[in-house]
């Protein structure tokens, strides 16, 4: 068994639905925020999408996912990271407080000393802890499995950041400029990899997948895990793959070969 030393080892936070409802009421009561004349946070929270709710362009017949072959992922290569930053308007580290939606990790087999490189991003869990702990419903999962944050109702509590066992969520600390029209972001909100949902809804692949393919690496495959005829499903059926921290039973949409 290989260990990812960059992934936090704390237990996942699990919150019963009753507690989540209480947190929503408490957050609204404490905030007392008027988002618009006569509209308070509490009313917005009650109308927020629930886990599994359908969004425009999303279908429960689809489960979008990624399969990453660590054997094809070269140490020192950051093509996927660069593509993500460019596509989503991230600074790529030039601003110390800016988000990073995908990062490269070096993992080591403690028995043999063998090291591997792999990209880490939001794993788009079927049972996302970030959604469970969100008091307003800002963190939600689309019908097609993509986990997102509604910036309009995120109150910046950062519960989702603490609950994520993959260290995949970031918080926007500073005002943002030169944003991409397809990628709305906002100061004081949480955010993470969206699987480039704006591209997926246009029938395109996520930017990291395209960049990896264009560079000739072919380490990342994207597709519909619910379609047995898709390339990703055939690969998953033919080759042993694993989920990061699979003991948590989150049924992640991102799988890895070779770890």
C-alpha cells in the first residue's frame, strides 16, 4: 500500500441531515444578512439545490469521471496544472493567496522507496463530505456527479474545506480581476476543480485532459463511467484501478491506475 504524504489523514467529517439543517438555520440566524431587499440567507438556503439535484445540462444517466494512469504521468510535468490555471483564470502561484484547483503530488511506497507522480484535484465523490457539511446548500452535486459551489449562497464558513479529505478546496481571500466569463469566482467563497463543467456542457473535455493528450502523454482519460461502451469504462473494467482513500467509501469519480 502506498501512502500519499500530501493528503491529510484525518477522518472524514460525516454530518447527519438533521445536523446539517440545524447548521443552516444557525448560520442564517447569526449572519442576519439581507442579500436583497426582503431576501435573507435563510430563504436562499431553503431554496438551494440538494445533493443529486439536476442542473441544466446534467442527467443522472451520466456519471462523469477521470481515469489517471500514474505510469504515464511524468515527474516534473505540469501541463495539466498550467492548462487548469489558464482555462479557469487562476494565477498559478503568482498570487500567494490564490486558489490551486489541481496540483501534482509525489507519492512514495514506504516499503520499496519507489516514487510516483500524479495529479490531485477534487475527486467528485458520489458521497461528497463537502456537501454534507455545507450549512446553506452552496456545495452541491449535480445529477451527473460533478460537485460544485454556488457562489451566490456560499457564506465563506469553510466547513467544506475542513471536511474534504483530499485537500482539494481553496478559499478566495482577495478581490478578483480579469475573471473568465465561463468561470464565475468570488472573494470570500470556497472553490475547487469543476471538471471544467463549462466545457463539459459544451461537449468538450476538461482542459487538463486536453493538455495531457496534446502533449502526447495520454495519462488522463475523461468520460461517462455509467456507459459501459465508453473508453473510460472499458479501461476501468480491463485494468485494476483504485480510489484515493478508498476506505472512506466515497465512491470517487476520479480513479487511478498504477498506485
